[in-house]
C-alpha cells in the first residue's frame, strides 16, 4: 500500500478550539487532498494542494485552512471548531490531478462537542 | 440534480449471486470514471478504472455508457468479502489541468451466506 498516514486517528475537541490534522506521505506525489465524509453527502473536497505552498479551495472550505510547507506534509486546520465539523476526514494523494485515482489515508474521526 | 447519483441500497444478495450497480452522472463533459470500495469505518480504496470499451478484473466488470451517462459495476460469484460500499467517481477537466473529482454517496452491498 502507498505510504500515507493521518494523525490523529481520533480526536474529541470542544467547540471554539483550533484543531490541526496532519497528513504525511512517503510517495512524493504532487497532489494532496483533504476530504470530509458525512452520511448522505459522500466525500466532499475541503482543500487541495498541487505543490509546496500551492493550495486551493474545494467545495466546503469555509472554516478550514491548509498548509503545505513540504512535499510530504499537508496540514488541515479548523480555525475554531464547530459541531457541524464533526466528521470523518480523509487525506488523499495522487501523482496527477485525478487521473489514475487516489490513495486515501485511514481517516481521522473528529468529534466537536 | 446531483452530479453523481447512486442507489444507496442496501443490496442484499446470496453468496454466489451476480449483482450489478449503476451510477448516473449529469455532466456530459465527464472524462474519467472509477469505482472505489469502502469497507465499514475504513478508507475508500480504488477498485478499478472504467474505460470506454469496458474492462474486467477477475469477477468484476465495469462498463461506461456515454450516451446514457452512466457507469456500471457487475460482480459475479459474490463472496462474503465483497460486502462493502461501492463508490462511483467521475472526473471532469477543470482549469489549469486540474480535474474536478466528484464522488457518489455509494451503494451498500451485503452478501449473505
């Protein structure tokens, strides 16, 4: 399997606190993505990166920011967590934009109370 | 209308049965298509790409019908281990070489002994 790890795997946090999720890859892939998955909505793109310091918004980016200072690391920050951000967050990587499919990390289950 | 639509199921089938899922997409400019498999509380994993001419991988056959804008997945001789949710994915070319990737909400398959 491709080398992609997410941390933490589970987190419970309080409303209003900042939270950072980490995605680390060892595949040297150019593209990295953050998705959230909620019942009835499927996977929705939050932000993506097409290179170091190159990021762009996805369809549900409000309340989230990202940073990519190294090829291997892509961080997702919830600036002030809200209960609506309770979800399962998946990081994904790909060599090229969408072509050939993605490899996903194991996910982070985030609960905002 | 959703960009990608799938019957959520569940499809309950006996072991050894043949089962087929369809996925419809709304954008005729869609360029590439995939099926992913997602086990309960796990990350999605790429099952197979879908080519215009149709393609087969063991017991799995994927078909694309551009005229009617749907893709299909056929599973023959169902195994208990095939129980999972199957996600349809459709890519559309965007600006700057980026492909917009849209996930369906998935079809749940339960294979019964």
